[in-house]
């Protein structure tokens, strides 16, 4: 990453280009709102690039970005009450019927094009199942199975003990299995 | 005489198996144990679904908006401590 420290605009742009999709995707799946996820992703990159001098080379660069992105996402979710987060309407929509009832609104013509896009992108069975996980589980499972990071790296990124990361990922997979089975019966 | 049964696969071993990288000796257990086999199949389905999730793109002007707010160090190196 020495070239980034040189600080040429082209190098910064290349970093944004390389990481914008994974970072945006993680945040989008955490907050389920495109505009908000873009704001948080923007905040992440600005923090990373303006703070590039404090980057420690012994830390993987991608880990550093994801650490800042995850903090931005989790901070936001903590500030905001959980019951407005999910496209499913309420996180208490415990049964497939309840989820189905709220899902009907997704095709509503009154929606803005952006909301329609969000419904299309995050409306699949697996995306809805991910949305129902606790944010901490969600971050862990996305970093593990979507981004492919090792448990140790995730523990470092999220400032969690290794054992906790393993437990979260194991529980998250179990919960996903439950949701997926429910929806496919 | 039957050989001593091998212990069930751990969660981490199942994850390795789902990724196709569990050692053959432990993977053999799946042939004999329907319990682990059922568990492993379910885990593999979830892991595969997650691995196939798409990567979303932010708006096309995302990089421009970021760059507008980033301090670009000059070639003369003003951006040094
Ligand atoms: Zn077994």
C-alpha cells in the first residue's frame, strides 16, 4: 500500500473502484436502504483515505476498510430503532404468512423507483433471511461466506474474540437454515 | 469386528467439507453417519447460497462523490505529518 500513501489521486480512485462494491454490498445488506448505505460507504472511504497516514501495513488493507465500514453500519443500527429496518416490515413477522403479507406491499405501484429497486435486490428468500439476523451475526456471516474472510480476520475486523465469531457464524447459519426451510415448505 | 466409530464432524469440519477441503479421512465419516450427512447437506446449501450472493454496485458517481471530499496530497508532499 505504499503507493497509496504517495497519495496520488489515481491511486485513491483505484482503491475506491476496487472496494466500492464489497463495502457498499455489506452496508446495503446491513441497513437495507440504498441511499443510506451509500452515505455510510462514502463516510467509510473518506475516513480511510483521509486517514491513510495512520494505516498500519501489518494490518490487511481490506480488513481495515471493512472494520471501518462495519463500525459505520453497526453505529447506525444502534442509533436507529430496529423495528424500521427490515423490508419485511417488522422484525417480529415471525411466520412465513406474516412475511408474505408484508411482502405483498413490495410490488405496490406507489413505491418510488428506488424502493422498487431495493425490493427487487433484497427481496429474495435468502436476502430476507439475512435481514432477520441480528446485525452482529449478519456482519459475521457476510464477511465469512460472501467475502470469504478467515475467522481470525473477522475477529480482528470486528474486535471480537475468535470464539465469539465462531459462535455467531454457527448460529447465523442455523438461523438461516430455519428461515430458508420455513419459506420453502 | 467393527472399527471404533469416528466422532461426529464438528461445525468447522462441516464447513470445510462444504467448501470441498475437508481431509479424506474425516470426510469418510459421512459415508457411515446419516446424522452428519444430513447436517452437512443442509449446511452446504446455506453456504453455497451465501457464496452466490451478488455484489451490489453503488451509483455510478459514487467515486466522484468520495473523491470530492478526500484531501489529495500534492506531489510536493504537503500531506505529511
Ligand atoms: Zn456423524
